[in-house]
C-alpha cells in the first residue's frame, strides 16, 4: 500500500511538472499574439485595453513588456506609471537609449525637466553625437536663456549636419542672442537655401539689417 501511494504521489508530481511546463510554453507562444493585439488596440486609441492585456502576462524581468507598457501608459496620460515602467526597462538594459528616450516623454509631459536633462546626459555618455538629444538639449537651454550652453549642443549638430534646417535655424538664433550677428546672418542665409522663404530665417535677417 505504501509503495502504491509513493508511486501515485510521484506520478502526480511528474504530471504537475509537465502541465506547468506546457502552460509556460503556451504563454511564451502566445506572447507575440498578445503584442499584436495590443498594437491593434493602440491603433484604435484603446490604450487602456492594450495596457490591461499586457498586464495579464506581465513579467518584471521582461524589457520588452516594460518598454511597451511605458509607451501605452504614456499615451493614456498616466505619466508617473509610464516613467516607472521606463525606469524598469532602463534597469534591465542599462545601455538602452530607446528606454531613456521613452522616459523623457512622460517626464517632460509632467514638467520634470531636470529629470529629462539627467536622462539626456546619460544618453550623451553612451552616444555623444546623438542628433536628437543634442538638438533637444540645445532647445532646453535656449528656452532657459542659457545661450552659451545651447550653443555647445547646437554647434555640434550643425557641424555634423551642415545643411540641416533645424540645426541651422536654432544655431542662428542662438548666435543672434549671443550678439554674434555676422555669424547669425550667415546661418539664416543657409537656412533659406534649405527652405526658401522661411519666415524664421527672414525674421532673423530683418533684425540684423
């Protein structure tokens, strides 16, 4: 009798392990479908449904799920929750630039600009020549009227992308604010070559004449 009970117990344990493994395999197999459905919900603006779908299979150790939930909760206007998911993604993949770029969306929407600058500086340590981050840092410091700091970032991208309109026009205005009128006029002129008739460039030139 004792032997039979041991055999039954052992057999049940094996069955439970097999069931667990099978369920785990099913969960992994359906994850692409879950992501696909979440994209469908997102396209129709149903961010809450997309979020709840992913939360049902949430795995704290999954970079992809945390990144996706960061985006969806941001789109739903849940900025604190979004930032938390992006932070988890960054912790999982410390060199991730995309997760840091994701984080700045809820942070900037919530007005946490110091946190935005912190994340941008982290990105520049990983990729010093990152176009978008250098440009946005220039914009942030220009908005703060710290034109010397803005110049440092904008000059870099203007040197890397000499015919880029955004770099030319913002560096032009920065030079203007620094009193470097000759340099500003040259930059406004180059911006006009990129976008003939551009209102901002024409305004800058009119102020210098």
